[in-house]
């Protein structure tokens, strides 16, 4: 094989390898669907322009709704030192009647959103919120950056109720209104 033939062969192999590892592929090497990058998720599709009327407190909604019921619920982001599910549009909310540590004027708690002063109330006063796409898959983007949220933000969530065997409430969310302080 002369130089020109070897050069041509190397170029063909290189081109084939580069083409097989293209960033635009919609599947991974094991043929599973590629997860969209966070930058491709449009959070504005979930934001509600006005506050919906009739939102129930977390405690009341937990008592009244069944699986697959449509709901509106209001609460504050918190319930633990890290109420977020990293890399997902999901977080926990707490009933507004439960006092966070910073609701006590003399409390110097570094993580008031964990409600460490009221932990006994948390089991019946919290709900998990998951923002889902049209196939009920959790959005693969961090809720903090996707919706410009932070701990103790008061939010109204529109969605569908899901229950586990223990009666815990998860909201498959399709709408969000963030209340201003």
C-alpha cells in the first residue's frame, strides 16, 4: 500500500469515527434515548401568569384528594435541609400553617426551611412536587434555575395527585405560580 492509499484509508476511518460520536445523536451508545440538556428545557411553559383561585393548603389537600385528582395547592418550599431533587424539576412544599425557624424572631437557624422547630408536624404537612412533561416524566432540569426558586418561596402548584401506599402525596405538576413576598 503506497502513501496515498494509506492516507485515504486513515481519512475514511477518521471520518467514520467522528461521525459515529456526533453530539447531535438522539441515542446513547447502548441505544437508549439521550437525555435532553438542561438548557433545552423551557420552564416558562409551566409558569402561570396569575395566581389561580381556590388553592388548598397542603394539609387540607393531603386529606381530601385521591390519586389522579386534579388539584391546586399552596405551600412553601422546604421540609428538609435540602428540599430539592438535584438535576430535576422537583422539590417538597410545606403547609403555610407550619412555622419555619425564621418565623421565630430570635431564631438563628442556618437552614430555616428545614422546619427543625416543627418536625413533628411535617409528616402530615408536606407534599412532593414533580414537574412533568407530556409523558409524565420528571423534567430533567434543576427547579431552582428553571423557575428561579429558592427555599421558603411560597408557590401555588397546579397538577394531578398521586398517592403511595403510605398515603404520601406527590403532585405531578403542570403549572406554577410564585407568590411575591
